C-alpha cells in the first residue's frame, strides 16, 4: 500500500505542476497556441482547459472602472485613435465581431 500511496502522491504533484504550467503559459496566448498545437488530443480530456483559461485570462477591470488606455489604427491605417481622446467628451462603444 505505501507504494500505491507514493504513486498517487507523485501523480498528483506532476498533474498539478502541469496544470500550473498551462495556466502560466495561458497568459501568453500565442505561446499557448503553439504548445497546444503540439499536444495530443487526449490532453484535452485530462485537464479542464476551459475553466483554466477563464481563470488565467480573467481581467482586473470591474464594472465602473475606467477603460484601460489603448490606441487603434483608423480603417485606412493612416492615423491612430486613442481611447483617452474621447474621455469626458462622448460615450464610446467598442464592438468586436463580424457583421457577416
């Protein structure tokens, strides 16, 4: 029985270390995509990737907080628009998605 218990403890340590490693690289989605591309599909059945992704990628912005500052190029890519340039002047709505 001690051998079985030692195996269980070792398995749990390795599993948790791998899960923590996945969470760390989930903070860098491009690297995460490269890692996932090389892993077998069976890994998706062993680790709860969806909850881990939501945990790793959760933002820190709460309702009522000011939006984080960022710049976006205009449609013709000739200029850049700063979100701060609209602060206090007019509401801004950002839509991410497709109209097709």
